[in-house]
């Protein structure tokens, strides 16, 4: 969660605890008791979405790490094949053009397209590549690395999607929880109007912390 969401979630938890502590003043059959029960359900829902958000982010990070390693493996495969194709091109002019690496920092789609093209184009001349020192299973390795890269990208995307869905759900749940607290505020004040100590406890519970402002760095003179 971002700080603003976390502070609101912590406030909702404190308000639930206040309701539990002052349950005799808010019977279950009363509006106040019913709202505190709703708040308890809100907090349970919030905890579940927060867990999904965290899990999604962890999954995305796992996919990012794995994809980075897979990308390196895939690029190593292509560089070896491109280098070998240039050597073969000395006696088979133009062959090197079929095995050119993508220019610059290729994105995922460009890298995969190149890898799949290399795989298809090298298959009919696998024996020639092997004659030039490529491992006998270099095409099988390339295919495995393609699949590993795709799988890692899928894991990364799934994690990002799950995290985004959970984040949207958290925003909705917090909004509903804040509405309940605003309704409870009047009820608590009316029920506990002659008990200032308890009202002070409610005020502390419903207070939302604010993230400290970052100090502006003074530019060097």
C-alpha cells in the first residue's frame, strides 16, 4: 500500500478496536453496533486484498528477475548464432543477413521475433552450424530459452495484473470504510457525549496520520 492508503487502513483498524472495547455501548441490534460489525467486515476484506496486492507485487518481481536472466541467455544464443553465421557467410554470401541481431536495446517482442526467426532459419542448416563448433543441441537450447523467456514474461505480467486489481479493490474498500466511520462519528458522539475520556479515545482512533513532507534540498551555491 501507499502511505495514504496504509494510514487510512490503520485508522479503520483502530476504529474497529474502539468498537470492540466499547461494545456494551453499541449493542449488535443498534445502528452503531451494526456499523461497527460492517467495519469489522471491511477490515477483513481489506486484509485479504492487501495480501493479494503484496503477493502480486512479489510475483511481478520474481518474473522480472527471471526474465532478466532468460533475456541474457536468449541474447547469448543469438549472438553465438549470428557470429557463426558471419563465418559461414564467407563461403555462403548473404547468410549473415538472415542472422542479424536486433539493433540497440530490443524490446521483448523484437527479441522473441528474432529468436524465433533464428530458430526457423537455422534448422535446415543445423549440421553446418555444428561444423563450425556450435553445440549439437544448440537449437534445442534456443527453443528452451525462448520458452523460459515467454514463461517469465507471463509470470511478470500476471503479477502486475493481480497487484493492479488488488490495488483498485483496496481503494474501493477504504472508501466504504471511511463512509462507515463518518456515520459512526455522529453516533459515537451522541452515545458517549457525557464521557469525554472515551470520546478522546474515539478521536485518537479516527485520526488519519499524514505522511511527513519531504524537505526540499537546498541547491548548492
